[in-house]
């Protein structure tokens, strides 16, 4: 922590995300940073305020200095704050080095509700440690303003960085660490145990994460506060390949307030895991089990128990699903708005009939690569789902121009249609365009443009 020993005017200076080759000006002298020698590495460094902040601040600027004032300095503080609010964390730290005024403005608490770091070159653990210490300046050891931390694609984020957030940021509400492969269950447990207001958690691509739960100590000590529950409503565990039914059982038992759950490519999940989910999490509105090859019609029977609460369902490439499963969902989930069933080759026109007659408010449907769906199924869809806005029929071999014309003649609000790799005539595509003027048609017919 030698980089944290530098103090100016008894105040910690800002954390700057900068390359190791740059020089920091400390007390008016150039000083090379003591970061790693890895080429292109970016690390968090502590820098003193700009030298202008330290040199006779009581003197008023002369008339000549006022005339030479840069045009941008005319902007009021509020305008600067509005501009700074759109900058990522590393750029905001760079702005703190420009001048005394910018230094003070960049550390306005309103700009630090979010920390956003991306890229493999960022030394995230160190950056988080330095930033949180600077933000804890007015409230020692506690950063009350920070609500969102977004760290994506940073392989150098480890459990140590998450421990820093857990210890210093009790008001955290949103955490995104997608693609950070080096974090484990223990760090995630620590976050959810110490941040009782956490509602949004994205650990997609973190394949070492196999569960979401309170730590053992929190389960005992904080049972009154948490009720042994976690406040998470949005959970994305896409590409968490090691997640199994037992882990999903634990997640469901602790995260009973879940409304959005994404389990794309969690290939070890089965129908049994979905049964646990529905038992504990009855408020789920959006659910994705795309590419979960062990999910079958029995799993859809369990999902159907969510009834009218379910609005979004993705079962893409779940090869064991047939019309039977679609019938369960159509019968009980009447308020379904979005269904992605691409690659479910067991779905036929009968499945579309059940769906169209029971889910009349459907707005988006993807049945691409379903070779058994034909014009007859599209006719059921067109005569019942008038609010349809997005329809994907990519690689549906049995679809012809007649089916598209029936859809276009009844679904005037259609905004997107995908008929790539379908044998559709130019006349049929023109018919769709005439009747659905706002519709964007994705196709592979070179004669239509």
C-alpha cells in the first residue's frame, strides 16, 4: 500500500487509472509510477491534486489571466457536472488532473454513484481499493454514495476486489462482473451478505460461480435483518457452466424475490432444478433456459406453474421440448409476451395453435429452425395474435409466401420479420412491406431490397 501513503493537504488524492509509463506530478516534481512492467497494463495510481491547487490559492487572477481564460472555463459548474456524468471512471480520474477546479468537480459525490471499469489491462483490485478509500474520505471506512459497480471482461478482478466492495459499500444495489473468470463463490457470498440492498447481480461468464447464498456467519448473525433471504431480483448466470440443480436449489431458496433469471448455457440444469425454482420463486417474470439441453416438456410443466406472472420465456435450442411442453405454457401463462423457441425441432403447427389461441397478447416470437412449422401454424398466429411486433422464421423450411401474406394482412404493427434461408418469393416480401410499412425484413433474397 505504498501508493496510498502519499497525502496532500491531509487529504487523499484521487485515484487515476493510467498507463505505467505516465508520470505523476507530486508536489511539483515528476515521479514515475511504480506499477507492473507488463506492457500496456493499466493500474490505479494515486496522484496529488493539480499543482495549481497548491500554489497561493488566495491570490485573485489578474486581468491578463482572465483574458487568457479558456472558453471552456466559462461553463458553469452544473454544466461540467453534466458532462462528467457521462464519462467512464478512468476518464473521470484523468479529468481530476487538469486543474484545481476540475479536481474539485470530479470528486462531487453525485458523480460517484457508479464505478465502471472494463478491459483486461485494468488492475481492478487495486483500482477498487484506491477509489473506495478516496470515496470513504468523508465517512471513514464506509462509502454511502456508491450504488453501482460495473466491471466487465476484466480477468484481473479477483476475490480481493469484491471483498473491498463488500467491506466499504453497504449501499450497493447493482453489481456486474460479467466475464470475470477469477472470482469464486466465497466472494459472491460475501457481497450478498454485506450488501443487503443488492438487487441486480450479473455474474455471466464467471464459470467458477456455482451458487448464490449468504455466508454461514451471515445466516446466523444477520438472520433478523435478512430473514435468511437475499434481496436480488435480477440474476444473470449465463455461461456458468458448472451450475447444477443443487446450486439452483440453493439460489431459489435464498433469492425468493427473483423476477428476472437468465440461465443461458447452464448445460447441467435439468427439469428437477426448474421444479425447485418454481417452488421458491413464484414471482419470476422473465426466464431463460436457452441451450439447457436437459430441459424437457416436464420442465415446461413446472415453469407453467408461474401462470400469468410469466411474461418472457426463452427455451431456444432445448431439443427435448415438443408441442406437449408448449401446450402447458400456453394453457397457464396467458400473459406471455415473448417466446424464443428457436431450434426446438419438436414444435409443430399444433403447438403454434395452442400458443396463438391462449396467448393472444404475444408480441415477440422466434420459431426459427423449427422445420415442422408451416403456413397452417402461421395462419393460427395471424388470426389470434394481432399485437405481434417481432417474428423470426429463420430456416423454417416449410414456410412459403402464402403464410407471410396472411401474417402481414392481420398483424399491421409488425416491426421485424426474419425470413433468412426461407424459400420466399419477391412478391410475398413486397406484400409484407406494403401492409406493414414499419417492418424491417431480414432476408436472403438478392432480388428484394
